[in-house]
C-alpha cells in the first residue's frame, strides 16, 4: 500500500481575461435593464472604429463569447488584433489563445506563443504562465525547461496559483532549475493555500515522506484531505493509507475503507487493490472474499501486479472463487513476470508442490532465485534447501561437557564473544498442501559440526540449514537428525561442513538468583545477547524447567543459556506472552542425558 508519486503539470490557461464592462457604452436604460444586451452598442462600435483599444478589445470579447451577437471567432480575432497591435496586453493574450485553439484563425502555436510573449513582457501573469507552458511542452518554441521556469517564476510571484504549482514541479524534478525539494515545497504550499488540488496533494506527499519539509503525518493528512475533498483520487487513496496505518491520526480501518472506495470508484488501481485487501482481511469492512476478488479483478484489468498476486492466492485457497490451482498459477505468473518478488516466490511454491503446474524442482528453484534476487526473505531461506540433498548419515561424540576443574568467572563481554562464535541461526522449511512454510530459530555447537536446538525448531520431515551469526552469510545444510528428545524439546543436528568452537555443557542445576546470559536471534535480530537471573526452578508437565528473567522472543528458541563461567546451563525454549520476564529454559542436564544415548560408532 505505497504512496503514489507526484502528478504532472497543469494544462494551459484557456479562460479569457476580464472584459470591459458593457455599462460604459450602454444607454442609462440599458444599464438598468435585467435583460442581456442585444446587438452591438453603437457607442462601443464607434469607439472601436475610431481606434479605441479598450473598445476594440471589448468588441472582440463580445464576438468571442457570443454576447449580444452571433458568436464569430474570426470577428473576435480581427478586433483583438487591432487592440493587440496597439499594445493591449489582454487582447494580445486572447488573440494568442485563439491561435492556440485554432478558433477564427488557423491553429498556429508559433503565433500563439508570439502573442503570449508580447503580453507576458508587459507583466500579464496569465500570459507569463501560458508562455511557460509553451516552453515546457515545446509548442511553438523549442522545449526549454529553464525558460519555462523563468516565466512561471514571474507569474508565480504575482500569485498565479497554477504557475506556483508548476514551478514547484520543476524544482521537484530538477528540470530547468537545480533540484531543490525545499523550494518545491515552498511553491507547492503557495498554490495549495489557493486551493490547487494537485499542489495540496504534492505538499501532502512531501510531508508524508519528509521531503523538503520535516516529516509530519498530521500535516500530510491535512493536505491530503483538502485535495481528497476536491475529488483527487490519489489523495483519497493516500488519506486512506494514513487512516489504515494510524499515521497522523488514530488508526481507523473504516475510514480507510471509505477513502479507498472513493478513489477505487474513480478507477485508481492502487485504491482498488487496497480496498480488496481490506475485504480480504476483514479490516474496516466485513470480511468478504468475493468482494476482495471483485476489487482485485478491477485492479488486475489495469495490470496491477499486487492484485494479480492476491487474486492468485484467492484461487489457490478457494476463497471467494472456486479453488483452482491452474488459475492461481496463472495469476501468480502474470505478477511474477512484472518482477513482484512475492508472486515469484508463490509461483515457486506451485512448481515445488505441483499445484496447477507440473511438479518441477528446477522451475521452483528458478522462480525462488528470481524472488530472492528481488529481496524475498522466504525465497532466500528456501533456495539452499532445494539445492542440496540429504545424502549421508553421521554421528558425533560429545566432548563439550564441563568438568570439575576449578572455574573462573568470565566477564559478560567474554561470554558474549564465546557465545557469538558458536551460536547459529537455524532456518527450516516444509511443504504441505497449503503451501511452503519457513521457520526460524537458534542453536549452538557442542561439537564443531553438531548443533543442539529445540525439537520444535526443527521437526521431523523438514529441510533445514544453519548459518553462523555475524558476518558469515554462508548456509550449511543440516544433513541428519542424530537424536531427538521430544519430551524435553531437544534435538541434535549433524551439519558436516560446519566447523565451530564447542561450548562446554554444565549439567549441574543452577541456584535461584544466579546470573545468566542468553544468545539468540529474536525476530531475525541475529546475535542478541541478554542478561538476567534464575528466578525459579519448576516442573512443567513432568519436565524440569529453569525460569529466567533474561528475555526470550520468537527466533531465540534453541539458543544457549550461560552461567557466569561461560558454560551452557540450559536451552532457551519458551516464553509466556501474557506475562513479563516469564521465560523458560530446558536444563543442560537434559542435553547431557541425551548425549549419553549417542553411539559414537554409529
């Protein structure tokens, strides 16, 4: 649900300048009459024929507008020309507009520009603006953004709102002037304060993104709302996004849905996708997969990749549409071919699972690789698992149990260094009829190539890899589960090409109040080192547990818990989300017991 970019420039000014009041040339009776003037006022005609420039302009305006006479652009051009040749700036501007529109004279952009220039040089703001537009578009003159900036600047300083907006665009895009977001914001603000909807939208976008002004979601909301209330679809969509995300205002999914709908009904693909997403998730509206599909379909008709991907997911799961793997794969493919990483990963799933397409690991790998190259975390985790096979079985004898030698307490820094050298990130995946799922956890080495973690981190039937935390980004394939103890939630994993320092195991139970340290990868934050205390020793469903105050979060499960001597006294295993500092570890004695079951010769 990203913000939309700034819009293009305004069209050229087409309205006429203020005409001289006909009351100046009407009889007293006519001046008081409520009926339109009919026929050419004789005083006005006489003055025009006598060479009065004001009268010539007014006579041209009557013919131009069909006021009191049959509308006649040729006559309008003739009278405007007479006044224009006498230096009347308003006549010069209106004659230029007739040339630009091809009314009463052959369409001629060069002639239009020439007359605009004569009026602009007299300081007429509308002419300065239109001359700037001619340079911006290259109509009647060679395209020249610097000249456009010059003329728009003159008009903008006179308060011409459209010129202020367009000058802001030039500073925004660095066309004809040095790119300067602060200057762009200044000119957008001037135009926005005069009610120009596009300027209000672009100023809101700057406040939203902190471009040219300090980031301020509340101000962004103010300006988006002004533009949205004028019917600008992009502003309606972005105001919906602020409501959805609770930025600059309280989060309100219902308001988000209302603004998305306004923009969606105008045909804005982003808004159609966003409204579909709300129906998909049941946010601000009653969950309705059929409505989600309907709005996604409107967006996909415009080629919107995110909508193609989500429509594919509805077909995959039979939500709002009949379940159809072939349709799912087809929509994933359309989005994937546009470079959408999520869709590329999803199409990889379809090939991996053989859903809607023939099962093909090579094709799966190809699409996962595209997704990984485009930043998909899931695809990056899956790729190494599909590029290797489980081919050997191995075992390892433990040489890491701490002995009874005299021990020296280590500094927290020394324990952290020891932990970081032997702790790993574990990534595993499995496939089911509903898709491909990726799981993250922690583990640590008790032998150079033997990793201990929680059993729930690496369950039966999964493919997995480990990666040393820190700068080493090389994945190492898990080739075998050596031993598993489901009751104590422990598993030993064999990783043949891994070579890590072994951590010493201390099977003796700690004492309440002992200082402990943990190392893990909570929520992907690799190598997080924390300190706490042993707060209790408990029996949970017949299993001995160490309760600690050192924090444990998702991704830390399976990580080591150390005493002050740098010895492993437990494995981080769980936390109670409803409480504070209620974290648990499996005692290291369970590791020791499991190791006794290992046969070094098998």
